[in-house]
């Protein structure tokens, strides 16, 4: 008997060795590799400041100075449906890790059972019952404990559980990244809304000025100092701007409802303060080093965790090629008579062990292993892509901040010059040194420059929000 078990064990070991050596051949050219973490040494001359990026470590409720915006963000983090959906994903991932923990621990079960049996008179079992004068029907009463243990000698179950824990941690990082996206989108929408408020105010003010100018042109026409053409041109300009105001008003409604949607509520007025926006000055955010993105960006950290989880899943799938050892044991009392059930002579137990290795039906195991390897390759590319995306985001926003600052300065000078030109044109028009068309063009240019200036200011504020998000900030909040 011992020789037979030794020969079986030897054959099993030989098969296992051949399976292990053949695993590499299953993958072909689709073999996994280590992910590259190389990034450029710096963001080049585009960096607005050197040194570590402290803004990214700053909590969002400290980063944003506008109290109305902070109140909106705080409400969104409580009520936003997408965030609450992601929270459930975290709970699901946590429960998956907890469930896998029990797979590699011994199982212990308690059981109680009862039954009756009456074999046929003309069967071997029936004859034996009659010879031993056993009761008919024969009772069967039992209770006891049963234990089983998949020994997990190749750490397949433990690796699966570690992978589930990493997936749980990655889901937390994904929630952090979602918070950064929602905070940034909400801040950008808020600046859109406030900028539209100011632009509508500017448009209303210019419409009133143009109406006053229209009345002046009408009076000059009555005095035979101007023509009907001048009246019609000024009238058309007023009508054009009134129509433009309706378009801006509709755009403001859409943006306001986008803010409400992000906050998780139905359309309603959004509290905001245009004076806070006008007084705000875009902060200079230090970009730090590109390597900081690996630690600060939640999406990069999530991709790294999922990459580590995929490696463990591949090891777990590979371990299924090897033999598994299972131990089973049971102890309890069993008797056909209830009076003898707790008698020491009714004590029964069993102990068994089995070593099983797959030999022929390996198609499913091969497919699972190749799929696990492919998912690991995917995770490598996803991690490298997340690093590339993070660097590109920061690079683009640094470019935007530099160009928008220069654009804003130029527009501010243009607005100042045009305001002075309007005052000069009024005097010259009254003294008939210029005609109505020149006055109209100067007023029109001044309006467009003012609208562009507010747009540039909004773009500056949004660029600061975007660089804050690109560097991995926005999900931290002071307790």
C-alpha cells in the first residue's frame, strides 16, 4: 500500500513540474512586464514656481476663499449621487475582501440529524437486520461537528484575498479622484455663473448708455444736425444687445442648473457674490516635480494598486495548475436508539486527506490564467497611461496660466483705453467733429473688450482650479 501511494505521489509531482514549466509557453508573446514610472525631470520653463507643490496638499475648504463656493462644495460632497454610488462601490469591494478571507481558513460546522431506514426483506441488508434482531424500521440519530480545510499550500486563496484588499484600497483612491473632479467641475461652473452675472450687468449698462445715445441722435435729427440713418443704426445696436442679453440669460439658467445638479438638488437659485469674484486674484500654484504626481494624484495611485492586485490575481490563477491538499475531519455521536445516543460507545469520528492535481481537464485553468495575465498587461498600460495623462494635464494648465495672465493684462489695458476713447468721442460728437458711426464703433468695441476681460478673468480662475486638480488636490478636507 505504501509503495502505491509513493508511486502516485511521484507521478503527481512529475506532472506538477511539467505543468509549471509549461505555464510560460501558454502566454506566447503576451507576457506581462513591469510598468515604467519614468517621467521628465521637470515641467520645463512652463513651471510658474519651483519647489514642492504645497497647494496640492491644501484642503479644498482652505484653497477656495469664496464662502458661497465652499458651501456649494460641502453640500455636493454630501448629496452628489455619483459620489454616493462610488461609496457603495467601496462597500462592495470591502465586503469582497472580507468574503475571500474565509476561503482559506478552516471550516467548522455543527449538525444534528435524524432518520429511519427499512431495507427490503429479500436484500442482503434486510437479512442482516433480521439476523441481528434490529428494529424495523431502523432509526438513525446523530449530532456532531465536521471540519474541512483547503490548505492553500500555493497561497492561491491568500493572493486572491490580498488582491481584493488592493482593489478595495483602489476604490477609495477612485473616490478621492471623483471628489477632485466634482470639486473642480463645481468650481468651474460657479465661476461660469458669476462671470455670466457680470457680463449681463455690463450688457445692461451698455444698453442703457446706447439708449441714451439714441435719444441724443434723435434730438440731433430733429435739429437737422443728423439723419435717420444714424437713428436706425443706434436703434439696431440696442436691439442687437437686447437679443444678446436673452441668449446670455438662457446660458445662465443652464449653468445654474448644472451647479444644482452637481450639488444634488432640483433647479433653484444659487447663492453667489460677484464682488468676491471681481476682487479675487488668481493664485500662483507651485507645480513641484513631475515625480510628485505619483504620490499626489489619486487616479495614479488607484492604477498602481490595481496593477499590484492584477499581479496577485495572476499568481492565484497560476497556482491552480498545482496540486491542492484538502483535509476533512468529523466527530460526533451516532446511534439507532436515542437512549444510547450519548453513550461513549456511540462516539464516531473520521479523518481524511486528499491531494488532487489537474491532468486532463485543464482548458478552463489555461483560459483563466491567460485572462489573468492579459488583465495584468492591461493594468500595466493603464498605470503608464495615467502617469502620462497626469503629466500632460499639468503641462497644459501651466501653459494656460502663463498665456491667460498675459491676455488678461492686454485686455485690461484695452478696456481702459476704450473707456477714455468713449469720453473723448462724446465730446467730439457733440461738437460735430466725428459722426455717429465712429461713436457707435467705439462703444461696440468697449463692450466687447469688457466682455472679453470678464471671460479672461474667469479663464484665469478656472485655470487655477484645473492646475489644482491636475496636481492631485481637491479631495482633502480639514476635519
